[in-house]
C-alpha cells in the first residue's frame, strides 16, 4: 500500500494515513494508543539498552501517553 508521490515533493512516501515528507513522519493521533500498547509490551530485559537509549525509550513512551491524555481531555479521536 506504499506509494511514491511526486506532486510538489509534499510527501515522499504515503501509506494509508501515514506520511513521510523526507524529514518528518506524520502519524494520525488514533495510532497513539496502538503504539503505546506496543511499547508497553516491549521486554526491556532482552534489549540490553544503555542508559541513554533507555531514557530515549521512556521519552518516546511519555510522548504517546501525553497524546492519549490530551485526546481524553479534549474528548476527541
């Protein structure tokens, strides 16, 4: 379902509602809970992360949790 787009170089890759403009990945907010669930199921014991990578992982999780909280507060999708 992936396709290359050449119209004004707006998006380099577009797949369903996911978009990549060559620099930024655009993910609709309704994916936040799915991604958060996947992140919650990661077995960190097997990953052998160094401290910096572990903090990046926690920041990534927090980002998606903040989106979920924001959506819940605003009553939206």
